């Protein structure tokens, strides 16, 4: 769709400096933009990229000037750029209905405005809400509940009893509700501990491709509203993941952990079982939190085993200097052989 700088600025809460009637038809990076594309700059050090761009409209922090261009000034240009994308490129709704090749149980309750794709399998007593899209080859287990306006990309698997809130996005190959990794050793072998709980996903959650979320062993695994989970993430049984939390790719959260709201878990983080992580915690990439640990609200941690981020950075600085320090020690030993 096309809009004007004024219309888009009003929607984003930005101030127009320049031509309010300038046409905006797309979004792009400064280097690839055409005249009617909107670009954004969130730091003065990138201003030259915007000046050289063919784009006529620039979304930027207040105080920056770009001769010959219309500026949409906003305190958070990147956030406003995301809002602009949502407005200019709304999701394309699927045509409602059930594909002839889908296998749907007679007891399933599917909204007339929902869409079920080719070769999907919908089991008994499943409920699918208004506007929800179930992609090709998805499998929705018995008794699962999908809210309104969800989007399941191809080959998503929901085990029986899984519950999704409204507006949930699940990318291709994700598996939600599989058995947790729980065993008890006795009589010379491993016995499977009951995995009879459920998974409940809150509203506006996004789950990346090939991510797996285990069902609770006896209770529920919970993912709070607004949380975003990257590709290739493993979430164990009975995990309680708070609202608006970020989990980056290749991270793993062991069973029975509680993670607070607003927490950021970077890539390749490993969290041992029965940990408690507070609200607004930041974990650097490849952090390892040992089983049973407590991480306080607002903490910034990194390293394995985890420690305060500033301490980790200091220690890494010394590690990087070890060759230099070793050379100094050897020199001192040569100069003072009696001290060896």
C-alpha cells in the first residue's frame, strides 16, 4: 500500500520535517532503497548512509538533518520502523476453509473464518478460533485449543492438549507438547516418569522454526504473553517462562525452571534444572547457569559458570593477556634464576 509522510507520522507518533505529502510505498535499507521507500537511522554515525540513499523519506532521531529529504523524527526510530512495517505490510489473510486433502475429526470445532491447509491432520475435540491459519502438513493433537488469529506454518506439531492463546505464531517444524526428558533409575534400568501435563502458550507469542517445548510432567509448561522464542530452542517440562521475554537461538532451558518477565536470554545459553531467574535479567551469549541457582531481578550475567557480566569481562580481559604475562614471567625467571 501507499501512504504519505504525514499519515505515517501520525500513526507512528513522529514529527514531519519537510514535505508531508511525500509518498511512502515501501521499506528498505539505505543502500537498496528506491525514492518511495522509507529508511531509518538511529545513530548520527550512520547519517552519511541516509544522505547517499535514493530514499526521499528518512526516519531518524530528532536533531538530524538530511538536505533535500523529508525527515520523520522520532525518539525510537527502529521501533517506529517496525510499526510502519506492520501498517504498510499487514499479514495476508488466508482464504478461510478446509483443504480437501486435510484430515479433520468430526468432533473438531473449527471457526468458519479459519483456514486449514493441505494434508493437515486435526484430531478429536480440537478447537480452532476465528482467523487462525493452520499450514500444510500440520498435526494438531486431540483436545488442543487454538485461539483467534494464530498462524501455524507448515509441519508444526501440537501434541494432545496443547493450548495457544490469541495471535500466536509458530514457525515451521516446531513441536509443542512432546514428552519431557524425565526418568527415574530403579531395578537396573531407567523408568519413564509420567509426562501427562500440558503446554499453555499466552497471547502474542512467537515460536521459531524447529523449536521444541515439552509438556509438563504433571502440571503445565507455561509461556507468558508477548514472549518471543527463536529457532532451535529447547524448553523443558514444567518451565514457567514469563511475559515479554526473549530467548535467542540454540538456547536450552532445563525442566522446572522459572524465568521472570522481560528477561533477555542470548544465543546458546544453557540453564540447568530447577533454576529461578528473576525479572528483567540479561544473559550474555553462551552463559551457563548451573542447576538450582537463583538469579536476582535485573542481574546481568555471562560466562560458564555464570557470574556478573562486568566480572566476566574483566576475567576475559586477563585471559587474553596470558601470553604476554607468560612471556614476562619467563623473562623474569631468566634474569633472576635464583627465584625459580
